[in-house]
C-alpha cells in the first residue's frame, strides 16, 4: 500500500470511528464492522491489515466525505472580486481590508465545516 493511500485509509478509518461513536455511542465498537471481523483483536503480526483496508474502503464508498467549497470558490460565487493573492498570513484564509478580499495560500482549501455551516453552505459529495 502506498503512503497516500495509507493516509486516506487512516482518515476514513477515523471518520468511520467517529460515525459509529456518534450514531451508536456505547455500543459503537460492538457494531463496527472492523471489530466484528476478527482482523484487529491483538493489533500485532496477526492483524489482517488487508481485511481492515477492505472494510474501511467499503464503508468510505458508502459514506462519502462531505466537501465544502474553498474560500476562492465561495467568494467568486457570491460575486466578490478578489484583488490579489498573498502568502504571508499564517492563520487566516481570508482577510478583509477596506472591502477588498485578500487570499493566502490556503484559499483553495475547503472552508472548515463549522464556518461553512454558519454561512449556510451545503456540502457536496464526491
């Protein structure tokens, strides 16, 4: 398994855990398909990582991750003209100064879920 695939599988596994925790609370581990496949009991050399990967990939395909627009896409959609790009703001994607919007290198990253929700944006699924 290549590293980019490994990183995605770990993100999806984390999403899967969170999903089962939020939907089933104290029974989450007993309902989780990984827990029930006998692939992970010891997390040692007997762990069937191929089976875990298969389960996580199947779950992720059935539960696509919501995607929100980037700041650049959002501002363009609402008709804001972006004057220029700069890359020296560390903790902010968008800075407003005298009604001009300036975007940093994170402008093409998805808007964080909490902010997107507050803005009333709906996710799309890939």
